[in-house]
C-alpha cells in the first residue's frame, strides 16, 4: 500500500475579481483535491483559500460550493484538513468547522509529521514587519470591529472587500520576486529556532512566490507559491518536501 502523504496548498483566492474565469479556476482546484483523495493523510490549507469570507450569524457568502463539496468528500474519507487563516479569510468563525469537520487555526500550526517538526503558517504575521500592516491585522481581529462590520449590510461590505482585494493584489509581490537570506521570514525562522525546539521545515504562503532556503542550523524554509497563477502546492511523503505544480490541463 502506498504510504499516505501530506499536502500543503494556499492562496487559492477563490472568487477573486482579478481571476478571469472563476468557475474554471474552482474546477481546477476541485479536480486537484479529488486527485489526492487516495494518497492524502492530511491537507494543510495555508490561508487565503477564499478571497473574501465573512460569517454573519445566519449568513455566509455565496459561491464556492464545488470547493466545499470536495473538502467534505476528503473529510468524509478520513483525510484530516487543517485550515490556517490568512489575511483574506480571517473571519472564519465556526461555520466551516461545523459543516466540513475541519480544524481551523488563527495563525500557525506546529506539528510533527512522520518524525519531522513542521512550522506551518500563512506568513503574513511572521514575515510582515510593517507597523501599518500589523495595526490593520489587530483591527481585523478586534471583536468590537467585527461586531460593527457585521452590522453593515453585505450589499455594502462585499463590494468594498472586492475592491480592497483587487487593490491589494495590484500592489502585492510578483511571481518573480526572490526570497533573500535577510528577508523577514528567514529572520523569523532563525529567531524561532533559537528560542524553541528546532524545526525541520518552515512552510509559508502569502508571498505568491516559490522559495526554498536553508535556515541555520539544519532547517529548510519553503514558500509554496499560490494556486491561482502559479498553481503550485507542497507535498511531503515522509522523506522529502517538494513543491509541485497542479496539472494545468485539468
């Protein structure tokens, strides 16, 4: 029997206004999820799977039904799904856990997988030194701000969120960006190792780039790209971590 693998995907940005064919994009992601059903033991979603998500008390955003159905099929088949919130899907409050049976984490997961220690995060908190960005994240996480936001009709908040998302993507990192050894993510990993049990693999999303760098004394740091432009994901088979590409013919 083939040993079970661990998969990592993030930055899918389902429903984003800058994706030309959202339905084709969703179908490609669903086909990939179905393709790993026989080999997956655990699936980590590294945030920003949804370009916008806000759970009102009795209402959730429409769309993405095929995606949620594919996750449900995996969960029902016994695959563990761990979803780490990103900056676009930060307002997950309980609906997805109840409906899909997945685990949701606010910032990061530190897990041991096949004897190796993994630090898994979206990457916006650990690798973002700008005070303005950190203030924005604190605002988004504020219970008072969330209550005030939920009091506004979705007909106003959703269009605003779409415009903000498009603006953010226009001013974000490009696929050709190179992760340097002095990058905040690398410095974070070095500092984490110096104050905690050593990590074998640091795995991040958020940057929309592909990167693999050594972190002293013996760690490896990966940024796994994205799943709407690069269509990449991470795979760990118990021996090696690899970044692979989703079949573009799906």
